[in-house]
């Protein structure tokens, strides 16, 4: 099985990634990043995470970080929670793997690392994923872990998404 670490970032890293500045991102992030991670698609995520980190620096330990393959010494994507647990103890998982590294087990490894963390955090009682109806790969990844559809939402970026929750034992 592929093994990864989620490398959490700070506001300076989010700022450089959101700006699409590869040289600055590689100067300020804890590990080297690729062109994909400063590309147009990830930038909106980095902008949201920068705003969160500026508003409350402690959120950075919860939000999107880099999926790091220690053996290959490469950042293969991004993954994390959308933020710390809300008042109901819910965290939402988000992830994306660089197309160059897809179909190698990185999404599953990152997903499992985030689930494992959620299970060890005393304030987390529920894990959520939101998946577009046409995103078969994400549904195939998440749903076998016991997620149950609890609703739908219209996301500003992704359009219609189905909302799935996994209740954690107390």
C-alpha cells in the first residue's frame, strides 16, 4: 500500500501557492511542490485556506496540506479537512491528486490518513465528504468506509454535490 503524510502548511505557504508562485512556494513550504500545486485548479483551495489561516492561525493544523510521498520525496497532491471540527463535531475531508500521480493509491492513502486522524481527535464525532454525482472515482473511494448520504448541496465551484456522513463511535 502507498504510504503518505499530510504536510500541514502556514499562511506564508498558502499565500505563495494561491499566487501561483512556484519559486516562492518552494522557498516557504516545508517540502518541494510541483507546478500542479500552483496551477489554476488548486489556487481556489489555497485562497480559502489562506483566509482561514489569517483569520485563525490554529486552523492551519486542520486544513488542506500537501500529500507527501516520503519514499519518492514528492508532493503528489493536496488533502485535509475543510477546517477544524464544527460545533457538532463534524469535519469534512477534501483531497485532490496531481493527474500525473493518479491511480497509484495516493487518494486512498490520504483519505485513510485523514480518517485515522479524525478517529483519534476527541472533538470529532462525524466525518463528511461532498461528492459530485458524476465523480464516480471519489464515490468508489469514500462510500465503502460506511458513509451514508444525508443530503445534497449546490456548491459554488462544483455545482450539485451529494453529502455523505460517517458517524464515529464516541
